[in-house]
C-alpha cells in the first residue's frame, strides 16, 4: 500500500470513528495480538509479519488515541474516555514481541500492554506451540492420531498441516496441565520429532526491555491453564504467583490481567473475575468481541481482532465492532 492509499484509509478511519462518536458515547477498542513474525509464517498466514504490523501501526498511530489498559480503565471508571481510544495488547510473552514488535511500536510512538505467562520465560514453550512445531517439523507424510480420537491425517502440504493443527488444538486445550504434558509427549512420538524450538518465548531481559521502554506488563498466570479446569485455590495460585514473579522481575506493580484463552463462561467465570478484583488488579480483559463504554465491567473488558488482509476491510470491521454491546458475552457476577 502506497503512502497516498494509507493516508486515505487513515483519514476515513478517523472520520468514521468520529461519526460513531456523535451517535453514542465514546467506546474503547482493545486489539489482541500474539506473535509478530520476522517473515510471513506459512502455517499461520493471518498472523502479522513485521511489514504488515508496521503498516497496521501506521494506521493505528494516525487514527486513534492509544492508551495503556490501566489508563483506559481509569477513563472508563471516570467517564472521561477520549474519542477514538484504543489499547494494543499482546498475549503470552513471545520473544518476537520484544525483538520485532517493540521497535515498530517505538517508531510510531505507541505503547502497548503485554500479558506474560511467567512460567514460560527463559526457554519455556507454550503447549499450543508444541503442537504447532511438532506438526511443522514432522517429516512424515501422515500421522496417525487415533490416540487423540482423530483419524490418520496427511501432512504432505501446508494446508494439510494447518488442518491437523486446528484438529488437535481443541483436543488438548482443556486438559489439565499434567494431562497436557502427557499428550504432548505422545504427539512428539507420533510425529517422530526429537527437537522443538527453545527460543520462542521472552527472556527475562527482554521482559525488562519492554518495561524500560514504557510498555505495560500484565499478568497472564504462571502456566496458562484454562481457569475453569482448576479449583479455586489452584486458580488463585496461578494468578497471584504469576503476577508476583513479574513484579519481582520488573520491580513495578502489575495492575492488569488477561484470562487465558478468555472466553466468558467457558474459560473463566464470575468467580475468577471476582478473584482478580480481590487480588488488587486494576482491570482485566477477556476475548469476547465488543467495545467498552463508561459503566463497563473493568474486570471483563472485551477485545477484538479484525482479521482481514486489506487495511480498508480491517478498519471497517473494527468500526463495526464498536456497535457490539459491551455486555453481550460477559459472565454474570
């Protein structure tokens, strides 16, 4: 996209959101990212690479007032939210957040909130990445996944590997932490994969570099469990210990939280929202679509990612998301 086209999309985005602001009180958009790849990832073409992320951030910088989540929560609470307010968030704590996303954010004068699962720092690996990297690295033409109640799946093309990933992830996601580890060991054996990447997640120094750059660090548990699969004490331990470790590393209070996976009523419930409030967090985000206005539950703020390759469609979907009720998919207290 050339500079003229980007400028036109940016101007239209500003005008569109300003028009929405004349029809209703300002609402907060919160965007979700996970990884920013150095180059396009064939297995996950929807995830941004550096070039696309830079283009998105140029649009964001020219169209929105970007806040940290804690700042946005304060505005929502006081009913002082500025027009075109937006929060950028990153989940899990991937190394490329510091290596690739941070310089781009700095180039455009933007801040973001990074939700980090403390147990994966310094060489850990998310369970879903173990699935992905097993299927990426396997040299087999097909893999028999009968142990996961699936059929033998072909692996001869990128599309077939994508389909295998999407079939497996739901089979493992809601297992207990111990069951996940057992399942992942079985998958490595079935895929005949000996070595998996050890450098996908942030190091302690990268976490600190984000903090030094003025980015907001948020809690995301220790080991990224689905909170509804835990009892109350386990859930509190995951949330509190994850936060404590991050605070020790950056020597600053951690005020915001993101529920792992984040579907209201499925991945967390009202008891977890109450627990996050009790522990002294300032705000928390789910993965329910929508935008928040004054009066929203600060411990169940919605987030939205407008999946689209073209910037005009991306901006239009983000604008449409503004009209979704902030209460559509929150769980009752």
